[in-house]
């Protein structure tokens, strides 16, 4: 039974009891139908209900609004009623929104949220750059703070271990450039200018750009992953609790090591690129090495080699800063580690190409 009755001198009281929940839905509907037909009760007491969910509260509320046998409710009303009243009031007071207005509002919200996020990320990036700049300047004043063993390890990992792949890529790209250039220049009887094409493109652009892209994918991702794993394992928090400046321990050696390694890798890539051009010129164009070297010397301006080498430290700084910055941002899960490692690689390559475009415009304006 879901109800019981009590009679007194001033009338009869109907007291609901038991479980008014969705499991008893058929019984609840039958009980309310019976009570609606029975007019002998003058008061309704809801305090005896043991279990009440939204299904039971919804049935009771609708039944009371439709008359409920004209009974007076005594005692406290269940909190479910107030919740349902609030929902119905919100639904009744909410005016329909035009689709065009909703679309405009969503667009404004999207732009605003994106602007706030970009502003926060820019502020954090500038703060990170300032922090690492001060750390590197402080480290340069003391050999102890400079952590030379750590720098040497990163030069080995980012530089020496990358020599085979950098050499192979530079060699193959120069061979491709020389082969395609020779095919086009042969139409005008100007095959000799293939040497100029290979030498200038490799020394000025291709050598440093390809090397930086390889290092960004190889070392930039490693920086983000290593520091990200340390974040997940609370190792950075442990260093901070011991009073160790983790920027000095983790970020500065990677930055300095890459600043040293990338220019050296660029020189290796330039040498392998010229070697690939020389071999293809000898095999395809019958230009011997004794002819290739003087032609290269005539084709190059005094600034050609330096125009490529100057870019290397800038590219190295961008790759190291982006990789370590994204690694520091890792929180909570390994999924975030993978996402930020991917972001580090993509942003590093984008910034390298963007900086190379800026260098190209500046060098043209300066006639460098």
C-alpha cells in the first residue's frame, strides 16, 4: 500500500507512505486514480513517503495541480517539488531565440574565448621566455651554474647523433635539386648553371632549413616528451621542493646545447649538399670535381655561406624554447603528453619556416 488514512474529529487525513519511485510506477498511477475518485479525505500528508524520486514527484505534483481530490496539503512539501517548480519556471520564462541571433552570439562567444585563450598563452610564453633568458644570463656568469656535463650530453644527443640522418637528407635533396635543375637548364644549353643553383640553394636556404626541420621533429619532440614525463612523475615538483631551479637544470642546458649543435649540423648539411651536387654533376653533366669547385667559388658571394649560418642559432632557439615550453605545460595524463608533443613539433616547424621567410625578406632589403 502506498497510503493509509487517519480519522479525527475535524476530518480524515490521507497519509502517503512507501516508495514513490519509478519502480512502482503502475501502482502509483492506480493509487492516484483511486484517490481522485474518492472524495472522503480532507487533508493530505506527504511526510510518510520513504523513497521519492523525480518520477514520483512529477506524478504527485501534477495530481495536486489538477485538484488532488480537493485536499489540503499539510506538513512540509518534498524538496523535489521545488526543483520541478524551478525547472518549469525557467522553461516558461525563456523566450525562444532566433536562429540568426543564436548563431551570431555563438560566433561572438567563440571569438571572445579564442582571444582570451590566445592572450593568456601569449602572456605565459613571454613569461617563459623572460624566465629562461634571465636563467641563461645568470648561468653564463658561473661554470657551476652552466652545468657543462649536461650541455655536453645534449650536444651529443641533438648534434652528433643527428649527423647521419642530416647528412643523408641533405645529400638526397641536393641530388634532386641538381637533377631537376639540369633537366630544365638543358633546354637552354645552360647546364653549367646547375652548379650555381645547387651551391646557392644549399648554402643559403636548403641546408639550414632542412636541418632545422629534422632537428625540430627529432629533438624538439624529445625535449617536450622528456620534460612532460618528468611533469607527470612529479619530478619537477620534487626539484622545486628541494630548492633547485628546474629552468637552470632542465631548460638552459637543452637550449645552449642546441644553440651549439645546430650551426655545426648546418655546416655538415652544407658540405653533404655540395657533395651530392658534385657527384650528380659529374655523372649527369660530365662536370668534373676540378671544374665544379672553381664554378662554385665563382657563383658564391661572400655572404652566401653566412646568410645560411646566421639563421641556425635563431632556429635552434625557437626549437628549444617551443619544445621545453610545451613540455612544461603537460598536466594530468599521458594523452596530454602526446598532444603537447605533437603541438611542439608542429609549432617548431611553423616558426622555423616563418622565421626563414622573415630572414629572406630582410636579406633582400639589406642586399645581403
